[in-house]
């Protein structure tokens, strides 16, 4: 299982990288951490004619808290760097809790935040997390720069809104509201595997009334799914057992997941409801803690 | 015989090279001018090959050759069966390359040879094959209809069929107060040694001699096959066994590549290396298990078993491989297990489908039959309201009944006879270890979101398959003793265990011994390593050879000293007067070596301090044991967590408890993975869907529970001088049964009936859902 | 396409200058170009961990890395763990605990453990179990490997 032949470039800076992308576009694949791309290339499932290795772009490696409280993460930041960041541990608990769920340490040592997001595997944690955060992505080409909202970014199975000549350069995570209650959970066949079903929940309470809720599922379709109907049902109501059960029921009912080798659509529907229920309980508990403080 | 070493947990002597990166696996062997091969494999399950165009491939710089059937036609013949040649199977054999038709995804069609593996794979991309795709048959049920024929010339997909008939089955079912009939399915899976297959072949055209690195498991047998294929005398073929990264029954049989790679080396006059990649391995190396069985049990109301009858079907794949019908035949052969079941009838069928061929995997057929039988026993227990352990104790064969004659389980074979064993004791020890008395109160209980279950699996397993094994012990100067064995080593630690046996038998320090294995040049004959025969057959051959050498030493020493050999003994490498414990030695072994030289005048025997011995056996000796597991099942996600696993195994006499303990833990872990995670899945049109480790899931450290292994030596074998029984395969065979019983017990309140494997999240949840829908 | 790229890489303390094709994986580079065959290839898609080595202090899958990506890097493979004539405490512990049978996965486990113990010098059993969950062993069932790592940890701390 050796890769097919390709032309290789290792640009030294971002403008060089963008020039190469402009030149080769469709024929090229960007090599970041390589943890998603290399297996595909070794299996010859991906056969790019050109590989643009952005490993030398140190300008894309940063975790920068901004003055408005947002967190700006350079696309080439290694997952392990985020995992080990004391600041992230302190200030961004959901991010801190999700990264260790990604595969295994050896993968996270090389894998990048941007790489995972651009690869857009529907069973991966980071795309779903970015949707739950309502994060924004800065995307650049040699000719312009734009910002894409995460909700507009994931178009289908491993397909994103990135044009062939564009590079994801930054992920901006909105300021973390300390009143958020949160939970992340997944069912996988072994620890570290891609999720059969995964859920991320963010929830804010005001006197035990649910002010805002976000429920995102992954592993259940072509892209992360935001369960808006369930979110709406929860908003404005008491965050009690009845509401949780109802929200979970809506999640299960609304979902139209795929069947595959590892789990049937029915399984995913049911377990999505189960995980939503468990995660809502956990998130509400955290939200209550947060409002006390 | 002194026993300093046998029975001691000696650390492995071979470990250092593996730990320091200096081991030599086949891909680590490099010879000058080596070329690399890659195999073009069928991407269709069933198709006619209309044309193969190789011009574009040959035009790629660095590509040396592309070999198709045309090139091998003058030598090609079907790969023969070496065991379990059930009548009829010989019609379904595989040629080393596809001729006109392909019958499974992964079937070799062509071989590309190039300067690097990278370029060889580029060549594969450029070979243009035109297929006429045919409908594929992918299930035994479908295949039985004989609408789509895998081998049209034979007119049927039912390749072989025979029946076992012991006792009076009709009477058993007439007399029964209770009967239960079920259908069971054991899933297709395989061993996945971490090292894939590989061969490096080098042909010396000047001398007409072929050297092949990589063969293992049954090198002498495979060399004979290759000799026949190439019309090259065996003495001119040298098989060298390098370090081997596991086998589990899968690696080491004669596969198409075992012909193709040597052929390529001869054709091209240059060494050719082929290293299988993982994707290839999953589709081309033998698959196993894949058994479907309708079974029915008859019993008295008090739980006494009266009869067992079954129809068993093995999904053999597109071609019959070197072990013939071993999987379904072995499943049928020990279906009754270690129990007293007076009447037993089983119809065994081998069915062809468009899948990869079926071959051995650790305890072939036994994992399957243990699952079928132990599940039935638990069903009987539940229906008759008897505790599952009690039911087993009631029906297990007692030590007083040994040797126990089960009967003839394959036509033309001698009857299966369990030689020795205390089966109830093994069960009791396992129950005691897990604390069954207390623990059974948690059966089916819901605690903190999970249902708890305890499952039991008892088993018996043939080991020590003969008919012979060969060993040679040779003493040379420099305190150097060589032990040559006809066994192969795939990680079992023969370099240590065989040295232990030789050291104790001969009476020398173990540090002086080096064990050589696997190469066909060492010994004229060898049976290889499989069927848990290593310790029994190889160990006893070493014992006999070492005995002979000791006898020689004492005879020659006696001649020199003017003493009778019976007044001498060899201890710790020194010749002593017998009984003279405290006196100085009379001679050292080192002193005796020149006395045995061809020029010596005091040697009444043949020159040399060496002996070649054969241990012959037509009997199988039976290892047995019991597994018990405690699981917790999450009913909402279907996740099965194994909390504790106890494995009791009686090997009669244990040569190295450290190594056997390792085999037990490793085997149980492998079996747990196979039972919960592994599955070779085909699509409706015969595409193998599980072609990478993303989809074929192996157990990792977080899946394996605490495993408590107990080694018993209650029933030494009466069938060999060392009293040993084998201990490699049985360690995983009861895992399917044990975990299935545990899950069934956990989910008893749902009325879930476990008759299929694997116990995946999805399947467990589906069972619960179906029961909930009913209510 | 078969254009070569120059790389300078330090492996086990020795610096090599080589010219490689872009598509050559680091695993193949180590094994074939540098004749360091201690690192093994088990799956070539990043799951089994047999190819694990240390790169710039981190444990990585060499089958998922291109040799060209290592230009200017410091690597360590299993051949670099032991001092000459003396086994590293991890290697000794593996032998003591019978933490290898066929030995094919062993270099990958040793490298994973080596890096892990540097980062977590006093791990719990659960931490060790998790740390090695990205390496596959078909023979031992992992328990002896976990024990070996726990046994080596205090010895490495005191060294």
C-alpha cells in the first residue's frame, strides 16, 4: 500500500502556499498533519497529482485569545498542542474535554485542528464541535480572504465549502460563556475509534429555565447535524426530566442517519436519543453549577 | 532426569533481539539486486476474465515483468489439500493464478515485478483487465440452491458431505422429556497476525538451487509442494524460516504466492521479494469460522443429556485450500465437547461461495462448536430451571470414565478418545476463582444502568497431532549444544521451551543450548507447528534425541574411564559417578567431545555426540478447561463490557508456566476481540467491506479485561514420555461461548436469545429492540 | 514525479543526508534507506502502531509521515533505546514480564512507552492502558505489557 506518484511542494510561507494552490487547484491536496490524508494516499483512494505540504507555515500555528474573548486557533495548530494548553484547560472546558476523544495520542501529535475540519469526516469530533461553538473559519486564497460560518461549511460527506484554491487558515471560537453547561459523549466500538454516534450539548440556564440550547450530533449522517427542533423545544422551558425526555425523543425521531457496516440507521436513531438524554442531564447539571458560581 | 528447567517460569532466551530491533523478519532480509513483486487481485467476486493487457504496465520505468497465467501454464496445477481431504473437495482447488475466471475478491490474477514495491504497485494500476461480471453467491443458503455455481464444471456448490453417527439418536429423542432446537451462526473472521505474509525467493541458476525466506508453520510440507510444482528436487530447495510475526493458523499454509514468488525469481534470474500489505491480507489470507448450524438437544427432565443432533454447514469460499474441510469437520468432531452425550449425530456440509477460502484459525471448528454446544446447554438449564453450572457438573465426563471413547467422528479415522482429564475439577476451579457462589446472585440484575451476566464455557481440545516429529541434538566443543527441531516458530518461544527439555534430559546448563528451527536444511523431515503439537510432538522428539545423546555420552565416557555406563550420570554438564553426589566430576561434557571424534579410539559407537530422533504418535492427547466471564451490558447502547474473565486450563504438565500463562492471556484477549469486534463482512455482490483496520476491528488494550489464568496439571498425558499436552489454541476457543452465555444471562429479562456472533453493539441492541417491540 | 528531494535528518544521534522520492514513507525510509529494520510495518494506514517512532520528542506513526517531512528533525527508533551492551529498563521489564511473544509489535510499544513515561513518569495502571491503546498486539493480550511499563516506570524515574 504505497502512494501513487505525486509532485511535492513544501512552501515556506503562506503566500507561497496560496500561489501553489492557485496554480494547481483541483489537482492538489494540502498535506497538514497527514493523519487523515496519508491513509487515503497509502490506500490509493486519494491520488493527488500535487501535494502541498504546509508543515513549514509556522504562522498558522497559534492559540490566541482575542481581546473580545474569542479564541483564534491557527489551522495548522497540532491537536496535541491544544490538548496540552493550560489556558484551554482553564478557559475552554468543552474544547479541553473533546480533544482527548480524538483517536490516540500518536495521531493527535501530528493531526491538526484545521486538517480535521477541512477533512470533514462526519464521525469526527472537531467538525461537530465547531458547529456547536458556532465557530467561524477564515479561508484564504491567493486572491482573497473570506469568513465562512461553521454552519455553512460542512456540505456533505467529506465535502466542505472550500474551493480548490482555498486554504483554511484560522478557526475562531466565540468567547466561552462561563454560564454554559456542556457535555460531549460518544459511542464507539473501541475507545479512540470514530463515533458510531456522538453528541455535543451546550446549554444555558436562567433560574432553571433553559435560555439557550445547542445539540449537535456526529457520526449519524453526511455532516454534523444540529438538532434545531429539539433546541427550540427546550428553549424557554423548564430544564426538567420531562423536557429532557421530549428533547431526546425529538432528536431520535428527527434524525435520518445512514446505515453502515458498524451500525444500522435504527441503532443510530435510538442511540442518538439516548446520548442526547444523557448529555442533556450532564449539561444541565453543569449549567446549574455554573449559575451558582 | 533432573528437573531444574521443565516446569520453571524461565524468561525467554530469544527476547533480546526482538527488544533491540535486531530480529530478522522476512522484510528485514535483503539480498543484492532484489526486485519487488505486487499481486494484481480480482476486484470482482465472480467474473470471467476476457483479457489482460500488460503493455502499459511494462512501459513504466522500473517495471521488470508482469506474469499472468500464460506464463505459468506449463507448471501450474491446483494447490493440493494437505489435510481433511473430504471426498469431493478435490474438485474445487485453486490454481496459483486465475485461469479465465475469478471466484473471490482478492484472487490473484497477475504478478508485477519492479525495482521497488512503489513502482510494482504503479504497474498494477496500469494493468488493464476486462471482466465479464457474473452474479455472485455470498451466503450458504443461497449457494445451496445451486442457481449460481461457483465451479460450473462440478454442477453443485455442495463440495462435500458426510455424517457422524454415534449411538442411537432416534431412541435418545424418543426417550427425552425435553428437546430444544436452535439455529446458530458463527461469524467469519481471521487471525490477523501483526506481520502480514511475505516471501523472498532467490534462485542460483548456476547450481539450480532455490532459497526462500519466509516459509513457516509447515515448511517441509510446503517445500514438497513447491518441489512438485517446479519439478525441482527438494534437496535443491532451501526454506529458511526468519523471525515470524505470529500466525494463529493463518500464515504458513501453501498459498498461490508460495508458488508465484519462487517462480518469478526463477523466471527473472533475480531475487524477488513480496510483502503482503494489510488490505491484501484481509482479502487473500485464509478466512475462518463462518459456520451455520441447526442443532437439537435432547435431555431428561433432571438435566441428563441424552442426545445431540445437528446439521452443520461451512462456508468454504471460492476454493478449497490446503486444509480441506477442516473448519466444518472440526466443528462437528468435537460438538459434544467434554460431556457424556450417549447419542450424537451430525451431518457436515462444505459449501462453496464467492468469498475468500476458509482455512485454519486458532482451534478451527472448536470455537464454533463450543459456542453452539455451550449456548444449548445454557438454554437447557434455563428451560429446566437448573443452574447452568449444576447442569454441566451433572453431565461432564468424570475422571473415572477415562479414557472416554467418544466414537468415530470422521469416516476412515480412528475414534476420538479423551485420554485423561478431570473436567469437573476444571469447572469447579473456575467457579471458585470467580466467586460464582456469590456472583450468581447478580445474574440478570440491573445495576447502575447495566445488566450483569455470568457465563460459563467448558471445552476439550485435541492437541499433539502426529504422526511424527523430528529433532536432532548435537554436542560440539566449546560447550555448544544445538537442538534442531522440525517445528516452526511463530512466536511461541520454542527457543526456550525446547532448550528447557533438552537441558533437563541431557543434564546440561541451559545457557549452552541453542535451538534452531524452521529451516528445511536442518532436518530431513518435519511436521511443522500447528494444532498445538509443538510441545507434545517437538518436545518429546527433543526428549528422545537428548536421551540418546546422553546415552552416547555415558557409553563413551564409560569406555574411556573403564566404567559401566550404568554407573555414570550426566549432571550440569559434568559426568559423575552415579550416587556420588559430593565428589568431583569424573569428566566434563567438553572432555567427552573429542572422545567421540571419528579419530577416537575409545568410542565403541558411531562418531559424534549427536542423535536424530522421531517421536511418533497416532494418538491425540486432550487438553481441557473452563472459562467463566462476568459482563455488564448497557441495554441502551448494546455495549458489552467484560468485567472479569477467568480461564482454567489443564495441560497435563507445563513446561514453562510463564509462557503458557502468556498464551492463555493472549488467547483469551484474541478470543474476546473476535467475539465482540471482529467480523469479515461481504456485500450482496461479494465485495469484502472490511479491508482495512478501520473496519476490521481488533481488540486494543482498553477492550481486554483483567484475565485470571489458572494452569492445572491434574491429568498428565499417558500418551507421551513427558506427559505433556498442548496449550496454544484452546486458550481462545471457549471465549465465544462464554461471553455469549454471559450476555444471554445478562439480558434474560428481555427474553433475548443469543444464537449469533459477534456480540457487536449493533446486534445486541437489535436483539433488545426486537424483544421490546414484541411487548 | 520521481524527482528527488534532499533531506538531512538525525536518527538515534547520527545525522544522515539523503535524497528521496516525495512519496517514500518515513517507515520505508528508515527500513530501506537507513537499514534500521527495527521499526515494523503492520498496516500502513495508521491503526496498528507497529511503526511508532519518536520524532522531535513526540510518538508518531512513521507510516503516515513522508520522509521529506522529516528534514531537519531528530528521530529516535527502537535501535536507539538501549545503550550498547546494556538493555534499557523498559526492555528488561518487557523480558521479565514476558511482554512479547512474536515480537513484531514490540518496537512500536517500546517507543510508545518510552515517550509516554517521559511525559508521565508515575502513571497509574489506567493511564498506561490508555497510553498503549493506539498500539495493537495480537499475541500477549496487553496485560503483561502494561505490567512491564509499570515496572519500568520507577526505574526510569530514578535514573
